C-alpha cells in the first residue's frame, strides 16, 4: 500500500513539474545596467535583474507581448530585448514597449 501511495505521489509530482516547465521563462536585456541585483513582480511574473540581464523563472501561459514588456520596462528602465521560449519581440515592438519609459532603472528596493 505504501508503495502505491509513493508511486501516485511521484506521478503527481512529475505531472506538476512538467506543467511548470511548459510555462517557460522570459528574459530581457536592459539598456542601462541595474544598480544592484533586484527582485520584483511585473507582468504577472517574478523577475530578477542583475547588470543588464533580467530573468523570470515563471511566466503566464499566454505569449509575451508589448504590454508585458512595457510593464517590466516601467520597473527597470528601457529594454533592448524581450523574449520567452516561444516569442522574441521585434525592434518595432521594443520601441513601443519603451515609449514613455525612463532609460534608468526605477526599482529601488530588493528582497
């Protein structure tokens, strides 16, 4: 009986792990480096930025777009690249993403 329960738990764990893995990760490149390592929530995802790189270990199931890019840029400053495992924003979309966003990072707090 214990073996059957353990096997069921293993199957459930693997199913959940595959679901999380399928959601992928997003990355962004900042125009200006972040002043320090920062972690925050933007575009329904947890982001960690250091230097000119930002990485999100979890992203929603919907593909990324200009609005998600803009929400991130509002937090960290202008971006030069924004992508996930399924999509890379084109230069024209990056321009739209950065409209009205300061080039310097706006995030001042970190966890």
